[in-house]
C-alpha cells in the first residue's frame, strides 16, 4: 500500500499553557468540526497538556483522538492573580520553550526542537494551530495568527519581541503551508515576511460557540445573579492587553455622558493583568468608574448568558488576527459596534457599525445609534447571522481536510 492510499495521520499540536483565550477556543472549534466528519482516509490526533484534557475531551470523537503529555510542573494555568514573574518562570518550564528561553539572549539561532512524540506516532503531517511550534522533519502547517509585533512593538517586552522575530519566520519557512484566517492576514504576511502568496492558505475559522450547548433560562438567570449584571449593558470580552484598547471605551463613555447625558454600563469578561490598574485610574479620572465592571474569566455558560443579556458588543481593538468575539456575537444574536482596524472590516462586513479605534467621539456615536434604535439592532443581528455563512467550524474542518491531504501529497 502506498503512502497516499493508506489513512493519513494528522497531529494537531495544541501544547499551549492557557487554553482559555482566543487561540484555545479556536482550536476547540476545530476539534468540534473535525470530530463531526465521517472520514475514512484521515485521522486526527490532538496533542495537549494534561491540564487541557478535561476541557477538550468532550469535543474529541469520531476520527479524532487525543494524546496528553505532562503539564509543565504538573500545574494548571495561572489565574489572573498570578504574578508576571511567576508566569515567566512557568513559561520557561514549558518544554517547547525551555531551550529557547534559556539561550535566546546568547544564541538567537536556537529554536525549539521536536521532542520526538509526533515522529514516534508516525504522523504524516503536523498542524500547529497556535504560534507555538518546533523544528521537525514532519511536513508542517504553521498558523502564526497575527504579526502584531511588527506593527505595535511597543506592546511587547524585548524578550517577547526577540522570541517572535526569531520564531515566526523560522516556522513559516519550515512549513509547507502557512495558514491565516483572513485575506488581510495573508497580505500582511507577504508584506512583512515576503512569503510567496502560493504558500499561504486562508481558512476562515468558526467559533467555539458552535460546540457549546445553549444555556437553559435558569442558567442564564443564575449567571445574571452571580455576576451582578445590570439591566442594560454593553460587553467587551478581552484580556486587558494595551492593544485591546479598553481605554477607548472609557473615553467614549465620558464623551457620551458629556455630550448626550448617557451613562450606559459596560462589563469586561476576560483575564486582567497589571494594565488593569492604569485603566481603573483612568476610569476614576474620567468619572466613569461606576459604569464599568471587570469580571475576569467566566465559564462557557456564563459568557453565553452575558451575550444573551447584553444590549450590544463593543470591540475597540487596535489589532486582531481574526476577531473571534465578533463571530460569537453574530451567533448569539448580539449587535456589534467595532473598530475599523486590521482584519475587522473584512470579518464584520455589513454586520457591524465601525468606528476609528482612536476616536472616542466615533465610538460614542456608534453606541448611541445602537442604544436608541431597536430597528437598527434587529437589522444588525440579521446581518450577523448572514455573515456566519462565511465562518463556521464545519466549513473550516472541510478546508483543513483538503489542506492536510495536499501537504501530505506534496511532501
């Protein structure tokens, strides 16, 4: 039996530290899509750390299986309260990073090398669905997600910049295919790294909301009580990284209060970090501290409940590789007011109201329009449902099946 007649074994290496952020939920959506396929010529092995198994396991079935490896230090992901120093130490203990972390200052030629697991399993292709990868002779698909460090280097430490500048081009060069989520991302890869266009594949992902079961009404009410949600509110789900641009929301709220007398509440699900102190001080200075609530990480049921209860989503980010919360909002029937930066106009299309991510006035005007017009909100929701025709876990899975086959055949 020839190499191309037998069943292909695809490794999807998902060894990342914290699965709760966007890249983690994206891979969950991929697992959901691939598991639902009836494939006789391909099998998919998800490689994950021990602490990710219970989270991913319900979505692994059919042609998919999972192999777990010990988590670094046997530990689960850091909570939002974990110090930056502790997090750096834990990152240094991750096998994929240990060699690079130790030598990056003295030898920029060092990149992580395969530990031999996927080779020992006889995998024909390895897909790296996150920025994490390693050197291997197994034909690979690399997914860098975004090149934010090329556009906003000020948001990264010198160590982080060096890691990205070393790692991303190396794994793009190694890969048989570099995969991105948007045409904007493809164009950026070509401009920044001079990657031949024919080496880049654009596959539009779905969201984890497709894999989640809908919460019961009692669960929605429970989340409303537990989180203390107000009667009317906007939602922005994002970690408090500077590029996520929470600052614009605060300034936009102040503009709305000054010019329209509007005092709408905003809730922020997502991890917080040291930048939270800066945001809270700014909120006090602007007189909007009573209108905001940072919730930290919430459960799958809670985030769905938040979306169901919110009036609209606001999304002021300055840089995105896809903008998964937009797809979540569209699926939840939630209207969106969104930044016009990077990939977001491509993803949102006519299903979002766009504003300049540096303009509190434009932000405020967009939100006022949504708050004051039920007709507009309903129209945006209908457009959001139509936008999902271009973004689904099932269609992404089918496209990856074709890509896996092609990469294996070209090897």
